C-alpha cells in the first residue's frame, strides 16, 4: 500500500504578498482602460460623442454600429481581412512546418546555414523601397495575391523558428519505423509527423492570423484600391471622414478589434500550451 499524500502547507499571507497581488491587479486593469473608453464612447449619441471621455452616455445609441457598417464599408473590409489572414495563415503554417521538419531532421552544415538565414528574417528590417520594386517587377502590386504573398513571406521566419523546437522533440525512431514499413517522404510527413505537431501548429496559426489581421503598413503601401483594403484600413479611411464623431470612430474600432479579441480568448490555452511544449531545443 502506498502512503497517503501529505497535505500541502499553505504559505502564510503576508503584507508583501497582498501588495504584489494588488499591484498586479491594478496593472492588469489599466490595460483595459483604452478598451473600456472605446466601448463607452461607441454607444454615445452624436452630440455626446464629439469628445472621448469616460462620461456615461446620456442615451444609448446602438445604431452607431449599423451606421458604421453601412458608411464604413466594413463588410467588404471584413471579407478582405478574412481572405488575406486565412489563406496567408494556412500557407505559412504548412510551408513553415515542412521547412522546420527538414531543418530539424537533416542537420547538415548547409541546412544549418539556411535555417539561420531564414530565422534572421525575424530581426531584419523590411526595405520597403526594394520590396516595392520587386512587387512591381512581378506585377503583384495592388493585388490580393501580392498582399497574401507578402504576409506569408513576413511570417515564415518566426513560424519556422517556433515549429523547429517542437519538431526536435519528436523521436527520430518514428521516422525510421515508418520508412521500414514502406512509407514515403510525403506520406511520412503528412500522416505521421504533421498530426503530432498539432499543439504548435495551432499556436503558430493563431499568432499568424492575429498578426496578419492587424497588419497596417503593407496594405497601405501595396494596395491602391480601397475595395481591396482590409478591415483595419477601412477604419483608417473612416476616421479621415468622421474624425469629429468619436462615437462612430469608436464603434468602427470596436467592430474591427472584436474578431481578434474573441479569437485570442478562445485560443489562449493553445497559445500558452503550444509555446511551452515547443520550447526551443538544440
């Protein structure tokens, strides 16, 4: 018979512990102040919404959201953002998973150098002048395919870096057993390895989707047509027309931020778990 587990001793609550917890709560609450300000202002009338303040709305006006959707072209912007972020995320995660698997399994000198070159893209700045010339050369400027390709190129370095550490934890014996059973390279990766990457793939997909959804500079530089602008640029355009009506601007910002806030809250456990399990190794 095993001995019963001894009960854990509770640490005594001291004044220092209480002070640290209160400080942490206040610091966390301060992060919600801008969001609270936007929520309160978005329900104000045109008269009350001429300035942004924490003053409670004298009359609640949910019609602001209808006005924003109609005049701000948020429907088209939402579809564009969804297209760019979804396609970019799927392609980025798939390419990065394949690259990370090869870099992790075949650690030749050439592959190690190539891995370092790819990962350096995390810290190297983007030269927008040269990038504009490349986009014009391949006739990708002001096109949906072009902006998706840019999103993929920018996000691949970090995604490869994230997945690489996770793949190193998968035993090589699985590969050898699959090869002995007659499994080819493509079947080995998609049927054996890829399902085992599920935690880190979800993490990479969520982080990539959030980054692409919030991207502002690239669509502004490389999309001339407002009909192809994503949702956050629709906010930029809307603010230029209604800069004196903060209630409408706040409603526009809230509608734009709502999808990514909901996605982050739903997938938060996958993000934390995937980053912990996929800690960099080797």
